[in-house]
C-alpha cells in the first residue's frame, strides 16, 4: 500500500470509529425511515436562497403540481400556501437548544403557530430527534390533523463510504448537516424519488462574508423572503463565542463536501440529483434548468 493510500485509509478508519462513538452517544435509535406509498417520479427541494424569488414568480404553476420540500422559514412566504409543500424540514439543533433560550423560544413559537394555522393540506414535518424532548411545539402541531411529525438524526458521520452508506440507510446520522438542504436531499433519496431537483440553493456566501473594523466576521444571509437582510456576527452554536474567519470557511467546506457524500449515496440508490439553481456555488450535482 502506497504511503498516500495508507494515510487515507488511516484517516477514514479514525473518522469511522469516531462516527460510531458519536452515533452511540448522540443518535436516537427509535428514528425510522420515512415511507410514502405514492411518491411521484420527481420532487423539488426548495432552498431559501434569493434566486428562488424569480422561480416562484415565473414557474409557480409548475411547482404547484409537484411534490415539494420546504425548509426552515419557508412558511414566511406567501407562496407557502400556494405550493403546499408535501414535506417540511427544520434541521438546526440550535433551534431547540437552551443557550439562547429567549430567541429560540420566540422563533420556535412563531414558526409552529403559523405552520399549524396555515397548513390545510397533508404535510409531513421533519425535525431533529432532539425535538422530542420539547412538548409545547408538539402540542401546537397536534392541533392540525393534516400534519404528520417525523424525526431525523443529525449526528455527523464520516469515514469509509461503505460505513457512511450503511449509517445513512439506517437513519443513524448524516454527512455533516451544516445546511438544511442536506437532510432534505437525504430524505428525498430515501423516499426513492428518481429525480430530485434543487432550487434556491445559491450558497453564494463567499460573496457575503467580510471582516469588519472591529475584527469580527460578518455574514449577510440572504433569503428569498427577506427584504433588506443585514450583515450579522456569527456565533458558535448557542454559545457567545464569535466565529472567526477560519470557523466560517470551515463550515462552508463541510457543507460543500456533504453534497458530494449525498451524490454517491444517491448513485448507490439509483437516484438522480439535479441542481436547477442559477449561479449556484454547489458543484456536486449535475446542472439542469426548470
């Protein structure tokens, strides 16, 4: 075995062992795969990037006929009740963390109040397994019989491809889920949609990041439903530690690498994933236009 190959083998072995430990400590073994008996040939995963605005304005009639995935704050848009997403994914564990409890509680209450009130179609809501511990939001969603709650493990897994594929299939974790599109695409693959189309996945954060005169890193997170987003200091999880430039760029790296993991997982399951987002920074998936 050549030196480089041996080094890669050792690195993957260590990552696999660490991932197994994380699964044992962090994953909920009660989480089961979503099963839908009547999935269509294709679906559309709608990211919240600013490019989605033009798509919604010009191709709404197309999306209204398709199985769509909404994510995070898609409910804020007037298009939520027009598209009627079949699946809705909220992935951030910070959403349920206690470090910044006031902000999280307010955002959580607003989100689930609106989803429960405005959803008059059958929809599956997928949230992290950690959300099981919080009862208030479940009580709100339970008021709407149209909404089915499902859970997903967000435990980050790395290592040998065979191990990753096995863990993904068993719903024990995900490639580092630093963006909500990662669990959304994974779920779509497991549901056996033959063609998964991604929209609103700009991921053009590199253009929006800078270091201010106060030596703090700022990022303008643009979403299609925002009017005038402002630059914000980024924090490490729910702590008060400000992320530095290395932290920020590493998060981007993890996200983009995760899409390559999903690409090989999709191939393993005979599923095609296409990126329909104009000028998207994601280069893992084949491009296509709507």
